[in-house]
């Protein structure tokens, strides 16, 4: 299910990745970031706009990304661990607006709520998965859902 991890470099050249997402009346989407144990991190930047980045995190090998998509009552979740490998792409073949590298991930979970029970998810992944699902229901979300500075 991994669609695309929106990552970039900070002003100091560090790899960073955002938490973003929120919901409309029938759809929702979320991307959350956790440490190598799936626990919340402290963002280096926090924003408060709907459908934009709500937090920016320094991204390192071993860290966890959780992505969730919801359409009406069906939610899909993908969780992966960043392996630390970065595949460079020839800049002459990169589509407009796409960075010139691909981050490599190990898939830890692919889950659909209409096919599996929540309790089937590994216990250590449940907090980040639950936060991602909740964010897909947060109408016009303007806050982080999985960060040390959480407001939810």
C-alpha cells in the first residue's frame, strides 16, 4: 500500500519526513512517524493547517512510518521500517516535482479493517496504527496525532 513517503532535506541537510493527514466527510488519509520501537518522537517543527504537514521529524534508519487511507467505513494501513538504504535516481529521469532518490522500507504490516481484527496487529505496533486510523477520522485535522507534543 505504500504510496509515497513525502520526505526532503532540512536546511542543514538532514533527512526529514512529515506527519500529515486528516479527513473530509467520507475520506481520510494519514502519515505518522515513530522511532525504531514505534513510539512517538519530538518534532523539530509543528504546524496547524488542515491537509498540510502538522509536524516535521528528523528521519533516521530503523524509524517507522505508518500510512492509513480511509474511504467511508473501510480503512487500510501500511507500516514500514526505513532500512536506511537510499537509491539514487538519474536526475534526467525523475518526474517533475519528485526527489531524485527512493527510500527503501521493510514492510511490517498491511492491514484492512474489513478483513482483519485490530487485535491481530502486533502489540508494539498498535499505538501508531490506532493513531493513524484516528487521524483519518479527524475532520480538517490541524494537529499531530503521534508526537511527544500531542494535542489529541
